C-alpha cells in the first residue's frame, strides 16, 4: 500500500567495542596517570575485540599528547600473528611525527605463575576484558595483589598511590554495583549498556 511505501527506516550501525572504549577513555583518560617525564606503562589483559580497541586507543592517545606509551597486551592464546602486533603501520606513522610507541604481545595466561614476572615493575593503567565478568574481577584483584606486594617490598607507605588505575569490563549492571561497593577507587567497572551509550559519541 502507498502508506508503507512512504515510510523510511533509519538504521545506525556502530562498533560496540570501539564506542565503549571511546567513552571509557573520555571518562577515564589514559593521560591522567603516570609521571610527567616517564613513559606511561599500560597493560591490556585479553586480546579480544575490546582489548584490541583499547590498545589502539592508547596508541592514538600517545600521538595526541606526544608522550611515550609502553603497551603490553596479554592473552593465553597466541594471537600475535593474527592481530599484527606491534601495530607496525601505526608505529611507523607515530614515529614519523615524533611520537614513540612501544607495543608488544605477550603470550601468557594471566592466572599462570609466570604472569607476575612478565608484568611491568610499575604499571600506570590496566584494561581487563577476558570475556567474562567474574574472570575480569578475579584478574583485577590479582593485579591489585601483585602491585600491593611490590609496594610492600619497596616499603612504599602509600600503597594505594602505587596501584595502577585498573578498568575492568563489566557487562552486568548489578555486578557493576557490587564492584563499585568494593570502595577501591583504582578498580573501575565499565561496559554496561548505559556505559556503551553514554557520552557524546
């Protein structure tokens, strides 16, 4: 009928991982951590679509503020060849404008004994998405334990200040509330429906 022929349907397509990460780095900027004259050490746990988007966002952030970012992307599956680390083309483009990018893939299960030895001595920012809310929380608590122990060994009285900012992808809104109730300002749950559609993106 004529009425149905005049109707238009608008479909907006978007990359959920990219949109979530875009909103995340807007709300919790990577450049807000680290010392002024030191490289920013970033660990990404999980080389899925969200982990890769975050690593890419971190790389471009390093371009915008002309600061050296050192990125380690951990995954228990050896994806180095399939994801093309360390972003060879991107690294070349950044180096041409004077920005240094140091990115590496680390083939390692974050719950294995070797993980701690492969971590940075000092880490500024951690992004975690292992594909499951519970696993992400466990990994965040593991990171907190590792860096609490490092601070204790160094007799750092301000253990809280030596903790990396740790963002964990949480899909379930109720689980997010539980994590927020931990009252740990260094562990930030992010990735619910509201988070994905927040911001100006």
